C-alpha cells in the first residue's frame, strides 16, 4: 500500500489511459452494430449496452451474446427494473480480448446489418 501511494502515480496514469482506449474501442465497435448502443461512461471499466433497438426479446439477444459470441456479461435485469434490455460488459482486460469480443458481437448480430 505504501509503495502504491508513494510511487504508483505513473502506473495508475498508464492504466487509466489503457482503460480509456479499451472503452473507446468497445463503444465504437458496439455502436456499429445495428440496433445496439453503448451507454457513455466516464470513470469505470463496466460498459452498459442497450439492445432495445434490435427489436429482440431479452432471451434472444442474451442467447446471441452468450451462445453465438461466447461472451459472458452481466444481465441488466438483475440490477432492477428497466434493465431488461441491457447487458454489462467488463473491459478491464487485454486489448486483444476487447477487439475479439467486438468482432464476435458483430458476427452474432450480422443479420441485422
């Protein structure tokens, strides 16, 4: 803890820059999928994605994400009323995983393009 407090500034700055770029890549990629919209985020690595524009029921877009794209995401409905059209994705990972997830999401929803 003491080392992080005294000498962790550069590490933290690098991490925040890395997460910001992951966020940009993820949001840009998601926003290029028809009917899907990433919610703007400023200070986190958890990205909410709205699937309501797809016209699908919750079960259908969840199946596409989990089965077709093979991505685990938090179901919005577990967070309360109004979450039924949302999934939450964690982008605090290697950039290659974010890029791969976007490619798999695009493929899973390619029939909507």
